[in-house]
C-alpha cells in the first residue's frame, strides 16, 4: 500500500462515523474524521438502541456505556384510547439483551465514539479523488489522502460518493410532531413503550432516561411541493397546540399534553443504495440508506454497518490486500437489512396514518388478532431488529 496521510479517513461525525472511527482506532489504525458542523449535538433524534447493536458493541465497551445511561424497555403496548390491542414482549425473545434501550442520540454518540480520534470540526469535505492506491479528500487543509475512505455523512452528504449520488429517494407526504417531556404519563409504567392508534393518526410514547417521555404524533399530510426532511425545532406555536391536542385526544392524558412546550417537526423519506462500496470508498449509515423514523431503526442500521465493516477494513490495512469475499458478504447483508428495515418502517408509517372510522376499526381488529395469535412473537422480533442479516 502506498504512503498515505492516514490509513482511513471518515467523513461525518454522526453516530455511524464516530463508531467506525473508534472501532478502527481500537484496532490500531491511524484514522482522521472530518465533520462540517462546528459543534457536536444538535437536538435529540434517535433514542432506541436495539439488541443486535448492543450485542455488536459489547466487546468495545460501548454497550456498557450506553446501558449506564439508558432505560431498558422490556414491553411495548399497542392500544386505542379504549383498550389494549396487544403486547409486544421484547423480554420473551431469546436474546442476550431482551429489551430496547432508550437514550438520547447525543449520549449514544458519546458512548460509541469513546476512544476514537476527536473529529476535526468545521471542515466541509467537498470531493473525493480516486488516485488508484489511495483516495484524496478535498476540502480539509492540505487535501489529505488515505488508503480507505468511509463516507458516513448522512443524507446531506450523499453527493460525495458516486454510488450513493443517484439513489432513488421516495419522499412520504406524512408530517410528524415530536416532543420530549419531563412528565412520566398517568397510569403507564416508567419502562413501557405505548403506541396509541387513533383514527386521527398514531401517537408513540417512549420512556426516556430520568423519567420523561418522547412523544411522536402523526400530524398531517404535507401539501404537494412542501418539502420535509430531517428533524428541526419548530417555532410555530400552532405545532405546539396541535401536538397538545393530539396527545390529549389520543391518550386522554391532559397532564402530559400540558407538559409540552417545545416541538420538533419532521418528514419521512426512504432510500436504499444498490452499492455501498466503490473500490476504496465505503458509504455507510444514512448516506447509504434512509428509513422512516417510525420504526426507529435508521441509526441502528448505520451502527451495524460500521460495527461489521471495521474488522474488514482493519484486515485490509494490516495485510495490504482487500478481503474481497468478506467485503462482498458485508455489502449484500447490509443492503438486504436496509431494504427489510425500509419495508417495515413503511408498514409502520402507513399503519400510523389518519383514516376513516370504519377502516380504522377494521385495521384495529386485524392488529389485535395479529398481536394475540400464534405469530405474536414476530412483531417483537421485527421491531427489535431480529430480521437484520447481522442480528
Ligand atoms: C426525528 C427523528 C427521529 C429518529 N429516531 C430514530 C430512532 O429512534 N432510532 C433510530 O435508529 N434512528 C432514528 N432516527 C434516524 C437517525 O437519527 C439517523 O439514522 C442517524 O442519525 C444517521 O446517522 P449517520 O451517522 O449515518 O448520519 P448523520 O447523523 O446525519 O451524521 C452525518 C454527519 O456528517 C456530516 N456531514 C455531512 N456532509 C458532510 C461533508 N461533506 N463534510 C463533512 N461532514 C459532513 C453532518 O454534518 C453530520 O454530522 C431518527 C431520525 C429523525 C429525523
């Protein structure tokens, strides 16, 4: 392998980039991370960390750090305002970590990035230039080169790599409102997740560390031409009032509704790349696949991409030759897993939309049968990422 400035350059210091940088450093590689944002953080997005990720991160110590901060959720309830439709028992799955761990995304990022190189912040990577035996990264001072480059730049950085540039992106017309509240909710155990299904749309309520709850409500269909993506803090007081109204109507919990004072709005997109590797350049996380947050697997998919790729890149750098067979297997497994997660998230998204009373009642009857029948463990396994190829 030729002289390059670094073994690996990682573009993007979101959860996926931070994890792969730390995992490669732990294996003795020289890694640099470039991040265009000047500061870390930027609001809470992902909160659920699933069993396969906890298992994959155990050796690095990241799992222990995540669990030290997290609430462990053994049970989810699906209900209407009137009755419980069914129970989703993560604690009955034959897993090493039979629960969903909820923790703010910033805490997950700190846990997975521990031991990795501090990112060079405020540095926008503009282009990657393939020089045959290395890749030059344009944007950072001195245009450093690395033997391998990992693009973990999220949906906003997709244009960096040819293989993710032309991905078909489907934009859903659903708009959601989200708030984190200190109120624990009336009559709900502190470690139980609840999905309230209402003809007006879904309301999800997830336990947060230190007693609060994350509330996510379907709001409305966006008008044609209205663009929605990512998640941002809304300064529209109408959004606060609409989320309060949705919480009160869908759960009957006026106290919880009154506790809402800040709201984020987000839209939903779906995109899965057909390739995640072009020779020495790898694309992982949201840069390679974006799934609806209604289903809570986007960050988890990216973390598994990183955890499973790191040992293969370390082998490549140490031996000087690419472990082609293992890399091809990795790429196939990650793309199939992303497609499965995207389909499940799409299903969750359509289940959570507003609908007419008659259709709603029929859907609820079907759901309560599905959650009570002989296949009742399937939703728990699917939600806990048990269908991921690397689970
Ligand atoms: C409202 C909401 C709720 C969610 N909830 C969940 C959940 O509960 N569970 C779950 O698993 N997922 C959830 N997700 C999805 C999750 O947040 C993302 O999948 C995850 O953040 C993707 O991580 P990433 O590292 O791939 O990309 P990102 O987090 O987008 O990080 C990419 C980084 O790259 C940087 N960057 C981009 N371009 C460049 C460039 N050219 N040069 C340098 N730096 C660059 C960006 O500034 C950014 O910091 C949610 C998403 C939203 C919007």
